[in-house]
């Protein structure tokens, strides 16, 4: 049984890889892959793009291979770890939500203890990667691990878990600056704040998919907080995010390719607002996934702007 929002393409790839395993291992291996959202790579991509923004801006060009490999692997490890602890935290909520009822813990295919073990193993792997950087990056990594562990539980006591998610997803930004330049300049913190805004935008779109189920289950989110003002508030958040990224471009002294990328991101956001205007579940999920192109447009703008300096 697969969760309702699994990516068809990613699922086909995983099934192809799992065929190489002995038959008695395939079922459990598949459950662990679904637990860590390997069937839905969009979450890892939304974490990867800001990390790459930061690496390129910190280096002022193509970043050193060491930090690039470490942070790219770390993105996938930390996202997988975050998903494991998220499902552990939501083990009583997920069975009440149509989209998440098929998740491994919710359906009983993976035990809560197994999820904690997976979380711990991935956290150790990510920390080993960080050990190949420098002292400042290692120190910052402890805050990142704490944010990743805390976020899943915030939906119990605040309507703003998306803000905590943004901090957790964006903590790779100051870490990337620290790894490349051994300092976190104001540009790094500005990019970090911008990423929090972006995370609130796309995760609110995601939360709009489950709003009715979450409300009945007692979970909190910005989608519930915003209510029927969700679309105009998202419009204001999008405008604020674009303004923050404008300031990033100015402070980094980026040229015309970046401004084209920012203009493209604005057009993509316009399409997202058009998609969610009726608040249909499928449309909100499509808008959430569409943010992958926003991240790509901004990264391409940064890369090209630095290349033509």
C-alpha cells in the first residue's frame, strides 16, 4: 500500500531498484523508502535549491567540490531523517487523514521504534558528513538537528509549524556559508529569512490539501489559521519573498540573469495563485509541487549571473 501522494515516476524507479533485492527483503526495504519519502523527491528538492543558492553565493562562483558533495548528500539524509521523525510524531494523526493513512507507521508496516532507529542512523550519517567541514559548521549543525527534531511536534501547539519548517529547511543556508567562507555574512541571514517565507508559502499550499482532515484531527497549520483569507495572504507572502530575493540580488551584486530568474519565479508564483483560486485539493498539491520550478529558476539565475561577471 502506497500513500496517496506518492510520485508515480519515483515509485517506478524504486520498484525497479527493489527488484534486485532478495524477495524477503523487498517489502521492508520498500516500507523504509516510503517512510523516508524516497517515493516523493519533491521535498528533498525544495531543501536542495536553497542550499545550492547559498553555496554558489558563498563561493561567488562554482563552489568547491567538497562542500557541494557534503551538502548535497546531507540534504537528502536530513530530509529523510525529518520524514522519519515526522511520521513518528504524527503516528496518531496520520490514520485520520486520507492522504497520509497509507504511510508505513499509520498502516502498521513500520513500528514507531523502527522509525526512531531510522531517524537516528540518518542523523549520525549527516553528522559524519559535517565532520569533514569546519568548527563553525559543526557547531551550527547542532541547531539544525534540533530544528529537524522539534518541527514535527509544533503542529500540536502552534498554528505556525510552517515557520519552524522554514527554519529547519533553511538552516543549511548559514551552514553552507560557514562551510565555504568560515563565516555567515548578512547576505546568508537575509537568504535564510527569505527561505522561511518561501517555506511558509509552499507548505501552506501543501497544508491546504489536508485542511479539513487536520481540523477534525486537532492538528494546526497556517492553512487553518489563514482560513478563507488564505489565497490573498499567500499573495502577500509571495510579494514579500520576492522583495527579499530582490534584496539578495542587490547585496550580492548579481547581474541581469538573476533578474530574469526572479521575474520567472514571479510568473511561476502567479500560476500557483491561479491554480489554488478554487482551493481544490489536487490543485493545491500541484501548486506545492510547482515550487520546484521556482527554486530552479532562482538557482539558474544565480549561477548564470555569477558566471557572466
